[in-house]
C-alpha cells in the first residue's frame, strides 16, 4: 500500500517551534494534508509522543515514535522506533547536558494533554548537544528496534555532510529536506534509501500528500516502516 508520510515534525516542546504546534493541531493538519503516517521528532526530548499517538488513533493517522537527536558533534540524527517502549529505552540510555532553558531567549518547551492543554514545560534546554557520538547512535537505535537516520544532510546547519564531510559508513538511510531538487534525490538514491521530510516548525510547513513523500509498505504501521528502512 502507498503510505504518505512526514517523519520530521516538531511540536511545541521544541523551543524553535510555534506554540500552536500541539499534538491535536499537528495530527489534524496531517489528516487534512492527506498524510497516513507522521512522526513528531522534537529536539532531544520525547514528552509529547504518547499524547500524539492517542490522538492519531482517533484520526486514523499513524504516529511513529521519534526524536531528533543532536549528537556530541552537533549533528542532527532522526531516530524512529517500532514502539514507544523502544524510544523510551533509547532515550533513557543517552546522557544530556543539563542547562536550564530561558524561555524568553530560546522559546517555550511545552507539554500537552489530549485536549491540547498545557500540562507542563521541559526545564532542560533542548537545543544543547547530547553526549553521544554520531558513530554510536545507530548501534543504540538498533538495540531498541529503531533506526538512526542522518537528518537533512543537504543542509549546512547541523547536517552530517557539512560537519564531517560525508555520511559515515554505518548509515544506509538518509533524510533530505523538502527544498531538495529531483536531481539531488536521484543522486542520493544511487547509494542510500532516502526519505524526504518537512522539518516542520509551523503547521503550514507540514508536508502534504503530494510529491516525493510516499513509501510502498505492506501496512500502515511503525513496525512495517522500520522493517522497510532496515531492509
């Protein structure tokens, strides 16, 4: 079956995202945009995932457990998992630098319930790098039935190619940004499996059901997605 996707959406938990990037709004916009599967991938945190999954069930949109991890080298790695338990195990295995957020400078880091009511804030600044190296992320993700994907490698900011000069040999799937050209997509597809995501920080940035954001999967599930990406 054809699955229309966007695996890189930031909720209001990411300080750089708009406050109206609530779980209900994100899933609702995904449904309106004819998407079948999404992932909320906040910076170095996972606090809004379970809420979004519950909302996704009622909308008929699969919400894949995910995170955008910032490595010790300041490289962004998109990590997706078969289950919320796997994501939690992965997340709990990583050491983060504990510097307090200053919302007036960096932005709010909001946690929501299923009614989009604010139920708390993450106090640790989520824009800091973690202490794990990019070369160790893949093995750790594999251990928890997930996959690690270098994020937006066609961009200079926090992209693996810009920082290291190449995609390191342990990765066989890469993410490209929505600004990428068709010729670039085909060039990368000669060597890697490719996904193309919005990296949405506003509701209007969420991908629509047109273009290259389509995968052929046996079913609309996180497990089927991870199996496909790893095959």
